[in-house]
């Protein structure tokens, strides 16, 4: 995975509900519910952390191996980017 820096799209509103986030795309008016893992990744997409740094944080939070964390981060970032909920710097 190329190391990228993801940023939450300014057109996306996020509301935390427990350990998860509900996202509203203000352009398409679609609502998306993120699970705990995706919510953790979403929260780290602040334009300051790279995908590798997010994966490292994921290994610490969920006690998983780095290869699994990289796969999870790549999948979640790909899905969020594909839905225009975040942008890549």
C-alpha cells in the first residue's frame, strides 16, 4: 500500500454514536454508518497522519498484526474515498 495522507471531506458531517460514527454526505445526502474499526480509522483521517501511521495506531488499539491492520486501513480508506467521504493529500 502506498503511504497516503487521508483527510475527511469538508462536505461530510460526522456524528459519533457510542464507538461508531454516522456520516452524512452533504452533496449526495446519503447516510453511512461505520463499524468500530472503520470509525477508528475515520477519526484518524485528519490530514496529519499517513495511512501507515493509522495502521500502526490500529495495531495498538485492537492488538492485531501490522499486515492485517494495513489491509483493514487500505480497505476502509478505499471505500470512504470511493464514496467521496474523504480525500487524499
